[in-house]
C-alpha cells in the first residue's frame, strides 16, 4: 500500500500501513506519554486487585534494589486480549503488535455523556475531516484523572469501595461509552485498535459487555485507561506495547503518542 496524503486541521501527514519512519517522527514530533502510572494509588476497576509494590532487596542491605510487584492484568493503561471475554480467544502474548502501532485519530467526546452511537461517531469523524484508512481510534471522554490520593478501587457509581470519594462527580451522571452500534461502526470503518481514557469501552454498569464482545470478536484490539486529559483531538502516531505475559487475558502497556508537528 502506498502513502496516502491527508490534511487534518492544517497538518499534512501520510498514512502507510505497518511501514512507519519512526526515526523521522522522533526527530520532528513531540513524544507524549499517555500511560497511567501504576502505584498503590492507581484507581482500579471494582473487584480488581489493588496494586502493591514491596521492597525485597535494598541498596543498604543487599547492595541492590529489587521490588515485588502485585497488581491485576487490567491495571493502569492496559490492553484487553480476546481471552478476557471470549472462550478460546487469543491471549495478550499472541497479539499482533503491528496493530497496536500506527496512525491514530483522537476524537473528543468529553462534553458528552451516555452511549456513543454509530451516528454520533460518524458525524464527529466527518466533522474533523479524517481520512477513511486510519487504523487506530482513540476516544477522549474526559471521565477523570486516573490518579488518586490513597489506595483503593472505584465503583461504577463514582464512589470508591474504600473511604475515598472521586475527585469529580462526572462518573455519577455517566461518562461517554461505546454502544453496540458504535462498536459495529468501529469494525466497519476498518479500525484495528480502539482506545479510551476510562476503565471500559462499555458502560461501567454493563454485565454483558456488548462492545467488548463485538470488538474482540471482530479482531479489534482494546486499550483502556489512557491519559488523554491534556491531549487535543487530531491525528498522531500511536505506539502501545503490552507486557508479554504468556497465557494472560490482558496486560499493562506503555503507551505513547508522537505528534506530527
């Protein structure tokens, strides 16, 4: 496939599947870390393990520092493998990394709440003037910062399972999430990966996770808990590398954007 010139908000870039001049991007673009850090203070989905970092060796006693890490496979910024939802689905170590890197479009839905339907996504997609062949879609909902002041998990209603309450009340009224028609639209558009800045592409109250099922059954990767608060809508180069944990249903990932300007 050849290079396809595009222009979004005055920025000219070229989209080329799996063949990216990363060196050129690093020289001319700004590297933006959109990874949620993992610590005992990282918010977790209800029921997921709370992260713990324990010193095993210290410089003072053993002459080197080693820590024991304990956290769930869906902690912080992470990739959902098909085996997270689907019986006999691929595990995270079997995912094709080329589908987790490439040109990405960020759409901003931080002013909306509730279901993102196919019509809403298509209208926003057309308004930003995006081309049809971008492989990665990132949804900015502005739901909340993933950081918190004390260890604990967050419930879907916005109240932490422990003692701490949320920094804002947006979660209580409901943030934007991907509806069934929206998930189908993602597949029909040919996206290989979708990312979001909240705990789930689905409604947090959902028990059936329809968007997960549609996307993972359609071979679309899911990346959740991105840090997009300070990121503007537009086109970027995206790089997401999940930990290679054999046989696992997901894994934390270091995730970057590289601007084209």
